[in-house]
C-alpha cells in the first residue's frame, strides 16, 4: 500500500508540475526562436514514429511515372507548395523565411523521396510545422500527382522546374529553403 501511495503521489506531483509549467508561460513558442534541443528531438521523434505507424495503410498507385501525372503535380506544387518549399530558380518568400522549423528542401539532389510518406505528409499535414493537410482541399488523385512530381524533384534544375510547373524562375536565385 505504501508503494502505491508513493507512485500515486509522484504522478500527482508530475501532473501539478506539468500544469505549473504550462500555465507559467516560461516556454517560448515564438516561431523565430529555435526549439530547445530536447523538445526538438521529442517532437521529431514523435512525428517520425507517428508517420511510420500509418504508412502501411497507404497503397501507392501505379502510373506515378507518367509525364501527364508529373506535370499536373508540378503545376499544383507551383500553385500551393512553392511559397514555403521554394523551387529551383525561385527566391525564398518572406513566409518561408519566417517558418520554424524550416521546410525541407524537396529539390536537394541527395533526397530520396518515398511515395507513401509524401502522400501522408501532403494529405494529412504535420502538426507544429506549418505543413497543412491538403486532404480537405485536394482529391487523392491530385495529391498523388504531387507525389509523382516530388519523385522527380531531387536535383531538378531551374529550367526543368519552369518547363514542368510553368513557374517563372531566375537561374541565379537560391533553389530552396534553408531546411534539410
């Protein structure tokens, strides 16, 4: 009985301590202030595990290598995603510069995109990252076209991006956000 009371007392103390921390306002949630490394690790680990636990339910359709599908995805990317993620030959927007964490560079040559993971991120978004879920505003077919485009995005040049997306680019502009 003494052990149970001790455990219960510790749980109550932890709950009260957590509430004091939350209500104190001591933790800075400003987007311009980097996260504490422990908080960043916990959030990223929870995100990685959460996404991984849901991937088995996603069935990648055939045809993501079709030029028409890729072109449709490039157009959607240019219209909806480049404001944050940028693109080859695009200047970083003021919105992208103020995001924390920085959006990943989807055009990084060494990036190896996973279709099921990209679908999860695009359809459902990611909490506390500014990545919205496009499921309410885009069909699965549209989301898969974005996935198809992201499959060919790594290493893409500015002229390639322009021809696929229709976006006006500048060769001298940085290709994407600072995020990895």
